[in-house]
C-alpha cells in the first residue's frame, strides 16, 4: 500500500478532485487547507530577497491506495494540478506498512 500526499494550488483543487473521482476503485481521500512555502519562500519570483517569508495557502490531498493503483493516482494528480507556474506543488509517495479500520478491526488493503 502507498500513501500519496499532494500539495496543490487551491484554485486547482476541484480539477484534481474531479480527475480523482474518475479513478476506478479509488478507496477515498482526505482534503485539508494548509499553509507553507517552497524554494521562493512564498515570494514572487521577482520579489526582493530581503522580503520576509510569506506562508502561501495550499490544498493538501491525502490518499492510501493499493500498490497497483499508486502510479495511476500520481499521474492523475500530476496532470490535473499542472499549470507550469511556480508553486504548482509537490506529490509525496510513502510505503504504508499497515492500515486498520477502527470500526471493524479489518487490516491491510481490506481496511483502506
């Protein structure tokens, strides 16, 4: 199983979610609003280097999927979140050792 975390532009979130809704057998996802900065420290590319760090609003999409679905989900997020501009975001993929559904006690892929 893989955990996929994607940090995307807030104005691209609905496009990403619509694209993910089209992925067959997608178990589910979580969305949250977050703030942070990347290499530009939240400043526009042409801003002065002395300006303070600005925390930029972003949207985070988190999913845990079977290994067989991971690459497809990554590709869908990458394609639907892409604008070609600074700040498009990042996708992180992690190995998940175990998932437990609290309500039923199910474990592994059955618990996703």
